[in-house]
């Protein structure tokens, strides 16, 4: 989970998947082609990032539901435009994070890459 949160390579858990860290928000979306530590090619197959769109969709829906519930609880059931505007603004503000973590989750959970201590130690390099 720590490697996932920090957007580290799923194989070595040391190399960064993205060029910039969260401190560069919202410009955090540019990925390395290969892991800078172990050389793993991040796009394992064509269409892998299309699969990440489904993960991003799920994150967006969860964000919207969370916003609706928060507005309902905190705003004591305000007018409809408050629900809609709050949800749109929050979803747009979190879009760079959604983009980033949808790809990270796709790599860690669905790309079939296991942690390799040899890669972490730097003894295995390449795709
Ligand atoms: Zn790596």
C-alpha cells in the first residue's frame, strides 16, 4: 500500500512511476516509460491505460457519491445547485490525482506484476 500511495514501481517498489511528485500538483501526470530503478516497462501491453480509464471512472463515481453525502450532511440538504456545483468543482480539482492513481492501481492490481526483491536490490534490470 505504501508503494501504491507513493506511486512506486510495482516490481521494485523503489523507482518512481511519474516524473514529478505530488508537490508539483496539478502537473503530476507525466510518466516514465521505464522504471528508473529496475527498468520495467510500465505500459506492459497496448491498451493498459485504457483499462485505467475504468479505474478512474470508479474513483470519479466514489468521489461524486462522497461529495453528495458530505454536502447533504454538512449543508443540511441544501438546494440542488449546491450539490451539483460542489461535486463538479471537487471532481475537477481531484482529476489529476484520479488520473495518477487510476494508472498506479492498474499497474499494482491488474497488470500481473509481482514484487521482486532482486529488482529492488538492483540485481535485475530490464523489461
Ligand atoms: Zn522498478
